[in-house]
């Protein structure tokens, strides 16, 4: 196919693709234009019905052609409202045309029944209209033809019954007259709404003018009064011209004109079909002629529309494949190889041409062909240091040669990045080991220093207490300061030692079952002096039953002591601290409330972090290391428990510890309730 012919086909196809039919166009009309369209079609239907009845041959039972059937169906397809409304409109138009021509009311009634029945059957078989024209495919055309045949057959059956009842006409003759006249009307007129409408014919105006003029001339010649020869075949080339060169609406409009001209001139005595006996033979021959040319042209138009869509789809696919091949960032090539492995490149994109070099590609192809492998995937190291990932698949051709599809990916950057990643991972592993060693050294240092501090602090406390016993009032004030600060140092050392024990690789702790309420009672007693000195009331709401938990007594005491000490620390003088325990069948709960300033929303996520101190200037005046709650959470988690912060009804903070309830050997609940002492030896 020459490039000029290819361009011409693409231009013609473009006129069909994306076009919509009259049904879709009518839906976008403004209401005044839509009302004018419907009203115009109704008047045209009335006029065509009146004209068809007026031109009915003398002695005939039916009109030679009934175009009102086609315009009625056209009106139903374009109507937006409920179907019963358009059926009523068609009934009124049919009755009016029959009454105006002078037929009795009973004839008008039968005409209404016939036309409404025809329309109902036609629409039911045709089905709902989509956004694309039905006659753009052979499948849609076939359905349209079946709908037209069904509607015309209904007209023939009901009409035969009507004429037998009304005038005693021969039912077979009536059927043979009605069916062709209605069928040709549907096949010639209704496609106006079902074919794609063109978007423009600016480049074909002269050709279209010539084609229309010649078609009209030949039509008048075929049906001229002086023409008695059967030369109707002369019109087929001209309609074929219209169907293949112009949008389908052109051939459809010419078919409508042919039906009107041929039917009228035949009634008036023109053309070869008027020379036979009037009535059925002329009507039958004219309609058969119109049907044959209409069906032929519609099939040509639908096949052309399908071909245009298929060509466009192929062009889209080729464009995608070509774009993906040429514009790909991956090297792609098709290679022909003979039995000896000699390679000749059939086609390659720019990326592949830049990567393929004879020094490595020819040996690669030869080795691949010799191996007999269907597919390969390997890496190739080029002389310039680049690394290629090569994928390939082979296909045997009919002449015995081998076609290889090859893809090449330059993975040099990936390989370099991979090597760098390995180096980074190794470096990070070394850094982690160094940091772990430093952390261990820090823990060892803290533990060693803490142990070394214990002995001098104990001596300081002991001698200060002895001095306090014999000191006077002034000296006693000094000894109290020494004892208070020495105790604070002792507390800090204990926290550091506890921190060292928790960070040890395998901490060893004694395990046993203990009554959490009893331990809480002891911890509160230990803090009683501090609370009494500051006028703080410590409320105990401990569970009446035994609250057994499993763990280290030291860890449990440390948890309770830290929470109570923390509450006392932040509770102002004269405040309240409440210690509560509770127990259910699954867990034991320890709750410590205080009436202090509470924990702000900003501090809440960090209070369990090591060495955390609040930014609140008031709270920062309270002494501490920031380790107490951090150690408490770690100890709770070692016991498989949880700790949470809430707002207390006392106005301050509430810390809730929930630990798994331990089962006492024998009868867990009963044994636990009998004796307050459940600690294991």
C-alpha cells in the first residue's frame, strides 16, 4: 500500500472514529430545539401517512410504501420522556391521517393498533440504545434488521386480520403488501438515528456534490416514465461509492430519497415496475428492490465502520509497541542467527546500539545458539568496566534460522551501589560492635563506681548518726543535713546499681510468689517518716484478699517504693497520696495517686525515658536523677506487666501497674486467701 493510499484511509477512518449518532446529539439539545425536533417529526409522520394513503394504487389494499412507519420509529428513538407518551403521539398522528384522508373511524382505529403494535415490537427487539451508534457494527446491524423484520411481520399479521374483517381482502395478498412497505420504511429511514454523524466533510465537498448529482440523475433515469427496462442495477455502484467514500449518513440519506422517489414515480407510472399490473406486484417489486439495495449498503457501511475501528486499534497497539521499543530505557534488539552462530541485527533501539559491541556480542550469540537454550539470563562485564544484564529468548523460524529477542540493561550503577552497600553494612556492623563495647564499658563503670561509693556512704551515715546522738542543738542541725544528703546519695547509688543489673546480659533474680498488698504496706511504712515530716497524708486502700504475684521481692519492692517516693516528691506539703491494690482472676493492680501538679501532655510520652527531667521550672527544682520511673517500667516489663499514666481524681498523676496474678500451688485462690504470707522461701 502506497503512503498516499495509507494516508487517505487514515483520513477516512478518522472521520468515523469518535463520531456519535443522532440519538446522542438529540440528548444534548436545549429544550426549545428538542421540542421543535419532536414536533417536526410528528408533523412529518402525519404528512407522510397522509401522502402514502393518497398515493395508494387504485384497488390496492395497502400503500406501496409506508414511510410513516420509519418516522414513527425515529420519533420513538429520539423521544426523552416515558414510552407511553410517544406511543400516544404516534396513535394520534396515525388516526388523524386516516380520518383526514376520508377513511371510516374503524379503519383509523385498526391503523392505530397496527402502528402501535409494530412500534412496541420493534423497540423491544432493538433494545436500549448505547452511546455508540448501533449500525457501526455488523452485530448491531443484524439486530436492527431482526427488529425491523419483527415489527413488519406484526404489521402484516394484524393488518391481514383487519382487512379480512373490514373489507374481506385476501389475507396473503394483504400480508405481502404490508410487510415489504413497512420493512423497507424501517430499513431506509430509522438508520438516520443509528449511524454515526460526521464531524466534517470540508475536504470532500466537491466529490460529494458530484456523487449526489450523479446518483440523483441515475435514480430519475431508472424510474423515469419513459423507462421500461430493468436497469435498477445501475444505482448499486453509486450507492457503493457513497458507502465507501463518505460517512454512513450520506448513503442513508440517499437511500431515503431513493425510497421516496422510486415509490412516488412508480405510483405515477414511471420505471420498469409500473408496467406490471397495479397493486401487489408493483409494490412488492419496488420494495424488494429497495430492501436489497438498503441491506447491501448498510452492510458495507457497518463493515467499513468496524474496519476503521480495527485499523485504529491496530495503529494504537503498533504505536504503543513501537514507542515502547524505540523509546525504552532498556536496550532491545532482534537478532537473526544461523546454525554457526553468526549474528545479524534485524532491529535495535538506540540504547541497544550503544551497548552492543562485536567483541562480546558475537561470542555471546554463538555460545547461546550452541547451547540450545531457549532463554538466557547472564551478566557481561565489558572492557570499560561496565556491567550488563542480558536477557534473551529464541524463536525458530520456518526457514530454519533462529531469531533472538535480546534485552540489555546497564547495571553498572546498581553493582557499584551494591558494593557500596556491602561496605556500608560492614562499617555499620563495626560501629555497632564498638558502640556495644562502649555501652558495656559505661555499664561496667557505673556498676563499679556505685559499688565503690556504697562503702564510704555507709561510713558517712554511720558516723553521722553516732555524732547526732551526742551533739548539741547546733551540731545536730549539721548532722541531720549530713544524714539527709548521705541518704540521697544512697538512693542514687541504688538506682545506678539497679540500672546496671537491668542492662546486664543475663540478669539473675530470685523468683517467688509474694503478696503485693503486703509489700505495698511495708513500702508505705518505710516512707512514713518522709510523709509525716511534710504533712502529707498517705491513704492505703489495699485489697482485703491476698494479691499474689510472681517475681523478685527486691524488684517488687523497688517498683512500689519508686512509685510512692515519686508521688511524695511531687506532692506539695499537706497534700494526699493514695496507694491502692486490686485483684481479679487474671491480674493484680497497683495504683498510686497524688495531689501534685500532675504530668503534662508534653511530658507524658517521655517520663519513662532514662534521665528525663521535665522542662517545667517548678518541677526541675525537685531533686532527682530521672531514673526512677525508667527503672520502674523496666522492672514491670521484666515481670510481664504493664504501667500506664492517667489523670488522678486527686488532681495530680495516677500511675497504674498491672501484673499477672500468680497461681498458688494446690488451690491458687483458696490457698492465697487463707494466709497473708505467700512468699516463697
